[in-house]
C-alpha cells in the first residue's frame, strides 16, 4: 500500500500553526492515523470511510479536509457527491444538504 501522506495536500495554515505550538499532539495524531491505516483496506477505501465518518459526525472542518485529501488521492467529485447521497437516507435531507454544501466548498475551489 502506498503511503497516503505522499498524496495529501498541505494542511491548512492554522493546523500547521497548532502542530508547531503543540508538537507532541501532532506526533500523537500521526500515530493514530498510522495505526488506523494498518490493515487490509486500501488507501482509497480508508479515505472514503474517513469522509463518511466526518459526515456522520457533522464535522464541517473534517469534511473539508477529507474532501481535499480524497481529491488528492484521485477520488472523483462524483464519487464524493455519491457519498453524500448515500448518507442522506441515514442523516436526513437537511443534513445531506449541509454535507453537500461542505463538499462543494472544496470542490468549487478546484
């Protein structure tokens, strides 16, 4: 499996500032991410799961980050939008519209 860090866009400036201020938290964060990638799932599947979890938790920043990272890995806008459509039956229409909006925030910048 390729290293997903090789395919990720740079983190937002505020994230970089926070990690510079609290480097031990940054190291712990990276260790958790590495542990989660250790298994039979390929990078693409892991990224889509992370996007789905961010959606389910209604975490706007995490959705933005997941969409940026998904696009950097070659996941299409249509696949990202389908993830929103799949979530709609569980999340409800108002939440799905919010999720779609958050995904489009990133996709519209391309």
